């Protein structure tokens, strides 16, 4: 991995309070290039999560594989200070994001926020007494979609759903797909529209993407996905729409409308296996739209971006309809890694 990923780690750590930030920034470059998350919990050791496991920050620098004496413990004041920094000292301006439990910071890094919910009429309107923060380091890895696009022979006209468990590299792969298609790395350049509700794909800051999105890419930053998809189709004449983490009925309907307009959709969804995917009502609804010809399943957090298998969407639906979607072993044997 390049030094760029070390720089990405540093930019993600910039939201931490000084007491935590200084030792985190002093970690070796080899750790920074591989780190996926920085975790702060009140009264608990500061963690750095890597593909090889969880490490604990030591007070005198460096990491330990086990928590214990000598580890740097995050105090309540550390969480409060870090929370104010990541909100740019304006919590009010991030209320919309906080209702969903996160804040996206410069560079496309998403910080998960855990605490006590503030409720109004039964709905979450905010968070108080922050008890933990999860800083997810956004990676820009050119070429991370090469294997997947190679298996698909570069064709995404039938649409693609990228599935995988958390931290499996779905967003990183989507970002590289958008860049390669927009730049013409896989033949003729395509008009790509990225609907970036959480700011993780393009990492837009003050109107400018912080990540490389290619020459023919338009970014709808902060748009709710369903509305953003329809806006892109109506006003940007895209050939391909890219968005992250689909799941609602409104989003499925927007995807179906894009299909009717002749626009291909490349999107992601959480699923640890093909069987888990087809058991989820939201995923089945997306597949039934006909907008996704194939589903690519990624391995997991230990091997981010690695493709476990590629499945025809129709075969997955048929397997689910046949009453045996426990793990879709039959489908996997027939298609895994082959289109």
C-alpha cells in the first residue's frame, strides 16, 4: 500500500483531541497504511483495528495486542473534546447526520457516534453523553476494482450490486469503479453520477471531491439516495449511477425508475453471505427490480476488497424462491468467480 494511505490515516486522526491524536499520529507508517478504524470508548483503551486484528494504543507509544496496564485509556473529556472537533465546534450543523449516528469529516472519513439518544415523539433527534467514537479511515486504492471488473469483463450495463459485511471494502471498490468508468480505464469513458449521501465515496469538501472520481463524474453530495438517484436521472443524463448502502423501499423504487430510463446502477449492500443477502427483504426487493444483473460478494474485513464470488441475480432469486437459501451453496458452486 502507498504512503497515500498513511496520509489518509493522519487526516482521519485529525478529528481526535490532542491527548489521543499525538500518540496516534506517531504510530509507524506500516500500521497507518493498514489501519481501518480508530476506536475511542469512555474508560477503555484506545483501539486501532487492522485486517490482522485489534490493537491497543500504549501510553508511551506503540501498540499492544492485549488491553491492560500501560494502555492509553480514553477519558470522558477526551470523547467530548473529540466530538466537538469532528463537528467543527458546531454540533447543530450536523444534527441531520447525528440522527443516523455518524458524522462525515473532510476526506470522506465517517465517524460513528454512540451515546444516549435524544428522543422526540418516539424518534431520535440527537445524541448526548457521547460514550464512544468509531473513526473509519476512508481508503482510496486505485485498482481495487480491477479483479471485479476483470471478472465482469468491464461490462456493467446490466447493473451490479456489491455485497459484503462491514469493513469488507465495499465503498473503496465502488469509488474505484466510478473512477475507472469515468476515466475510460475500461474502454470508452462513461458519464457517471455518484449519489454520495454520507460523503464517503467522493469525500466532497466545500464543493470539491477529495478523492479522484475521474473526468466524467458528477457528485450529488449529501442527497438522500432515493432523491439523488432520481435527480441524477432527470438532470445529469448519466449512463451509470453509483451509490452506497441501499436498503429502503424508496431506494428500490428509485433504482427501478432508473432502469426504466436506461441507466445502469452500481450500488452496495450489507450481507455476509449469499444466503444472508437473499434472506433480507430489502435485498430481495432490490434484486426483483431487475436493475442488478449480477451480485459481487466480498470476503470480509480480513481481506478488504477481495471478491469471494459473483452471482447472477436471477439465480439468487430462484434459489430463494425454491425454499433453500440457507447458504446458496448450489449457486455458489456454479458461478463463484465466473460470469
